[in-house]
């Protein structure tokens, strides 16, 4: 039985990855931060489900070198997926030091613990499209990094540490440079969920408007479960490498607004307000993936596109709020993923 260790297991990607690996017969270990309140909501259905006996959670923090080393040595995982980070870009401007300590140095601590253990553990580093920053679109594995936030700077450090450990110590290390990927498990402070939840609040009469920042920023948005499967596919390959993952389509925030509000039968102009506090000091204007290497080497092609994503998120948030979903998003999931491995427990 293969054994995997996931940092950030309680996040969007970590929870989906845990389900994927468990469905493939893995024993899965996850690192969670100690908290006075429960922070396992995204994996509670797994803990209590049919795979729960193969899921093990350990208290730890990527800022704690000793605990990171202890977990690496004691678990002896075949695969380590480093998804842990302070992942909110806007917040990283306010918490630059903390974001760097967890996101940048956390990766270095893991890599060095694996190196010192002498194991042949495969390591996945969750890199980000934010690293490209001001570079011209489309971006691929050869595009130079021009980060525009403390979060992106920290991710660039972690990326190059992963490359250096791979090349300097002949370690099995992959960088997955993932563009924006969303799902109903995305944090509520991210713009796609702010929009889908804002729609539900307006429909339910709880709010009269939605406050947002830069509506002109363009991003490449995909569906998180598909991207998580790419992480696993990378580590099953023979040669360690780096891969850009994205849909290859670029859309502005205002385009997502129009798709989501139109799907719910609402007018954007009537409900949207601009909030200066939501703007970043510096912001990449356009990020769009050239994922041709992933298509050629991994055989990966996304099934969910931009307009599908808006429908999926709105339906999920309507159901969570006790409203009757419109249903198109649910139909898309059932049609495109008849044998889906997530959310079934």
C-alpha cells in the first residue's frame, strides 16, 4: 500500500487530493494546525466515511522545523504533496513575513527533511500562476517569473528550492504551476466564492449589494478536482519535471460576474459596488496558461470550462443556503464525471 503525506489537507486542494489518493488505495497522512475550534470541515465526510480507517491526521505547522522533520522521518511516505501555505494573495500584503515563513521556508524545511532522511520520496510542490505576475500572457514553463505580491515572491522561492534540490541532490521533485482553480470548497474570501455566495445572499434577501475590487483583472479559471488529479499524475511519471496546468482561456472578473449573475437571473449593474479595500497594491493584469506540456506528457485536458464553473458554484452555494439549485451546474458535474471520486462518502 502506498503512503502519502499532504500538507494543507484541510484546504480545498488538500481535501480533494486526500479523497483521490484514498480512492486509489493509499494510506493518507495529513498535517493540520492545532486550533481551539475545528478546522476539518472539508474532510469531515472523509473521516467518517468508508476510507476513514486509512486517513491519519497529525498536528503540525510548516513553520516548525522539528515537527516537520519528525513527521517526515516517522511517516516515511512514498509521496509528499506540499499544498500548505498562507494562500490568500491580498492577505499576504498585510502578513508578508508570516506568508514567507510558511509558504517559502515551509517548502525548504520539507525538502531538507526528505533529503536528510535519505529516502526516495517523491515530492510535489504546489507552485502558482501568481509567480508569473507581470510577464506577458500566455505563460508556460519557460516564462520568466515577475511576481507582484509577497505570496507570489514566496512561491517563487519555494519553486527554485524545489528545482535546486532536484538538480543538486537528484531528488524526485515536481513543481505544479497551477492557474486559478475553483470549487464549492474554495475559501469564502476568494473572488469566485464571494460572487457565488453574494448571489445567494441577494436571492435570500440578506444583502442588497456585493462589494468587489478590481473587475478588470484577467485570470485562467478551472475546476479544482481536475487540477488535483494532475498533481497525482505528475508523480506517477518516470522523470521529475515542472508542469503548467490551466484551461488556456482568459476571462476578466467582470466576465465571471456576468456569467454567474446571468445564470441566477440577476442584473450585475444593480447589485455591484466597488470597494477600494479589496484592491491589491500590485496586481497581475492577465494570467493565462499554455498547458501544452501537460497535454502532451500527462494526457490531460480540462473538462470544465469558464461558463461551467460559474454554474457549478452558484448551484452549490444555493443548495448550502437551503435554496433550490437552478440545476445546470449539477447536470454538468453528473454528465462530465459519471464516476467521480470526490464527495461521495
